[in-house]
């Protein structure tokens, strides 16, 4: 049996969607993008959704919109894909890393108070691998200190949070701005791609200008105009657009999202049942106020186990895995890029690549193990993953 780690669910629907865009003669940002944005806004319940080329570019524009300036501090987690901290560095601002809580493996709201200084402008929280962070408590601290909150919701399409007694989708823009990814490893994909949701019309208007070189009107609006119109470039912008081919595929994917999330929830529940009797293995759990989309299923290996050894043993038996979520501060790039750890306030003087202020993040990085989970994974394959994991641990 050869198990696949991750695989997007695409079929004739996506093929036909791409063909439709190609045959229309309009392939860059145009009517398919408009429709995809409306459908995505409907799905999340946000007032506005603006499509961009990736979650990374979405995060960059989010930082710009909330007015992050050089030298500002933005509190975030090291425990994330590097793009989270990078978008703060794009603004020449300083990422201030706080640790995660062991319940959700997301930003620990109790650490915020001690991390805030007069230079703090915003909090960038992450719904890592689809597990919602404790947004209610984070917003509570942020509002008291007049800080903006951006959600890195890159992997969290379809995740839900209990909000005033109702289950709501992540991206309804509970905070100021939420950024999503359509990379192939995420819940739905357009190859690469991203979406920014917000309830603030001014932010949304800015995103639309910035993604298209700072242009005063969109290309399709100019194209459709009955009178000759010249565009203007009103400010510095970028080319951060999604194409109409990608958006057409994204619309087909969005029709599948509920089924994709349902299957992942089913597989996560099965993993939980089948792995719960392996001694020393940490299993992910949802708090009562969160429903994950299970973009990844991350177990925590016992500290006696070596991550690389277990992964190799599993691969030798045909089961590919991935190591746990990155920690930005342990990557070489962050030996160069300035950052701060909330615990000791200066540019971190801890030993290279380790930081005594972030023990939970480092533990998750060193002992986390992502197991295969995707729409095509069969129960038989999943049972094999469980068997091979148990065996690999016991042969230690
Ligand atoms: C995937 C991911 C990103 C980057 O998304 P891209 O669309 O590839 O730019 C950023 N943050 C988190 C938490 C992610 O999982």
C-alpha cells in the first residue's frame, strides 16, 4: 500500500471551469474573479472579499492597510509558516513572538499583556492548520489597547468558531482583516492564490487598488466602458492579482468545500479513535468553541522519540508524513531578520536558533508530526498509517 500525504480533489468540474475561462478570451483578473469574490464573501459571511495571488501577498496588503510602519511592533507567533512573520518584515516592522497554548497550538492570549509596548500596533494571530485560535480573548486584549487584529487564516477555510452562541465561519472578519490561501496544500486550491475578507469598505477599496499597480479602475471596468476612459495610477501598488483561470477553478472548488471539510472531520475523528491508545502520543483536540477543518492532523510524538527517525521508519513502510509546524525563529532567515521575543524584549539574545521564551512552540516543532489527511484517503489507508505509526514508535 502506498499512501499519498496530500492531494487536492479536482475533477471534470475544475477542468471545465478552466476551459470556460480560456474560451471566454479573458484570462487575467475579470468576471470570474468578481464572481469568486462574491461567492467567497457569501460563504464566510464577510462584507467584502478581495482575491489576490496568495495568502502571503494578502498578508502584506493587510499589514499595509492597518498602517504598519517601519519600527512598529506586531505581536505574532513564531510557530507558523514563515510567511506570517515575513509579512511584518516586508513593512520593516518587528515581529514580536509570543508562545502558543498547548490546547489549540495557537497564540496564547495570556501572553499578550506582557508583550505590549508603546510601539505595538497590531496582533497577527494564526488559525494554524485550520484550528481556530482563541479570537475572543485576543480581541478582548486588542480592543483594550487600541490594537488592530489581522487573522492569518491561510489554512482555515471552512473552520468555525462559536461567536455569541452561534457557529460562524472563520473569515466573517471577526477581527479587522482575515487572509486565506488557495495553495495546493490548503482546503481548496487554485494552484496558488489568496483571498482577503474584511467588513471595512475602505480597506477593501485599498486592496483592490494595491493588487493592481495602484490603478484607479479595474481593467475589466475600463474594458466594459462605453466611453473611452483613461486609468490613473494614484499610488504605489503591486501586481498581486489572481487570474480568471484560477478564479474559475476556485469557484468549482468552493462548491466542494463543505464535502471536503466533512470528509476531513470524519478522518480526524477516526484518527482520534484509532490512535488514542498509543501511550505517550499527543492527539489534537478541539476546544468547545472551535471546529477545525483539519487542514492537517498533527500528533505530538513522545519526547523519547526522534522525529526524523520515526518519519524515516514510516516512509520506509510507504507512509509519508511531514514534520510539525515551523518556528520562524529557528530558521536561518531569522538569524538575519530582526525579531523580538516578548519574554526578554531585546533582539533575542538566546542561543542561535533556540529561544527560551518559546518552549511550547519549539516542542511542537521538534515533536509534531503531520499524518496524511485528504479527500482521497481511504479508511484502509488510514488504518495502515495508524498501524505503521504504532509500530515505528514501539521499535524505538
Ligand atoms: C500556507 C500558509 C501561508 C502562505 O500561504 P500562500 O498562499 O502559500 O502564500 C501563510 N500562513 C499560514 C499559516 C499558512 O499555512
